[in-house]
C-alpha cells in the first residue's frame, strides 16, 4: 500500500529532530488509535508550550493536547527530555521506540 503522506512511518525520526530544534520540548512515545488502519499503532509526539500543545509529526501540525489525546486515544508509554532522548539515541542507535522506557 503506498504512503498517503511522505512523512508516514517516520514519526520517531521527525519528533527527534524537532526536540533537537526545540530542546525545552518533551518527546512522547505512545500508542494511538489509527482510524485509517482501524487499530492501535506506536507513535511519537512532541509536547510544546509547557504542555498545552502537541506537535504531531506526520501531519506537521500543532494540536491542543486534550483534543488530540481524546480523538486518537493517546496512551503515553514514555516521556523524554532532550538529554534523555540524546542518551537513548546514542545508546540504541535508532530514533525509537526504545526498550527500557525512561
């Protein structure tokens, strides 16, 4: 099946790059419900603006956190600061998801 959006499947990488550009943001590894697929999938998000907004890397859009979490049934698996993300990235050699959580 062809990708509908060239960013699909690259959420961990895109979210990690956003954290590098915005080190005060929080990287979130979660599961979300995908209406397109009809099931839960692993996903990465970025919390910005002191937690009020979430940047969603596939759509490249900002959402109100409560709205996005309700619409896609977001279940957080782990949260990472810039330093924690950098450590996992160096240690595990990929953008995620990472085994071992925080």
